[in-house]
C-alpha cells in the first residue's frame, strides 16, 4: 500500500512556525544543527511533534535497551510501517551512532533473518507487538524473556511503538523530503 494523500498544510519552519511549534523546532535545531524535514511536517500539529520528541527522549534515556537494541526496535517498527524516511534516518543512526552491526542493519533493511540471536528475538517480539496490537501470547513473551529481556522491556516496546506511530504515520501524510544527513542511507520498501 502506498500513501498517496499529502497534507496541504505548509511545513512549519523556524521562519514561519507558530508560538507552540517554534520552541520545539528551535530545540531540535540547537541539538541537531538542523531541523529535520520530518519535524517540520509534524509541527503542523505541535502536539504531535512535542509528544514524539518527549517519548523519543524517554525511550532513548530510560528504556533499558542498549543503543543497538533501541535502533533494532525503531528500525523494525519503521520497516513494518513502510516508512522510508524513518528507515533511512534510523539506518544512519544505527551505523554512525548506535553501532548496530552491519549485517544486522542490512538484514532489517532487507527484511531477512537477523544473524544475532538476541537482536533477532528483540526484532521478532517487536513485530509480534506490532502485529497483535499489543496482545502477545504467553509463548511470545516467554521466548522474549528467554532471550535475556525483562518484562519492563515489553512496556518499553509499547513506548517505541507509540513514538514510531507518530513519526511513521505523520511521514505517510506529509511525504517529507529526505534530509541530506540521511541521504546516504535511503531506503524504499
């Protein structure tokens, strides 16, 4: 399925943002050195961007997952949602920042079996949570826990699903152009 509707609202930029969106974009610019096009689209409804940024920060800081595990969760959700923008951005982060092994990153990007058993179990369980809308069966949870994760991680995947739903769905509606920072990791479903 391809998202063919594009919101007609103009992107919110540092130059035209309203009083609610401007501080969010300014904070992103200060932290990243630019305002990602995804944020400009999400800022059309500042509550969407604010909620995304807050949830993203909480997941990054308090999920209990390592940086490579965090990227596996985000990449898995974005791949399942078919979000080219987020797959591209998180692929760059996976390689440059989170140190996801190259073979693991390529496996997720190509929808193949992940060659690391722990990361494979994490991706698989994230997919179960996605597919079941948060209603895994006992066997799914047991397999996840047997891979070395804890029950608290189940709820952290819920947080990641919420965050990626905000960004993936917004991107489906806004069709943001891929930022130059992520262009070397472009992905299409």
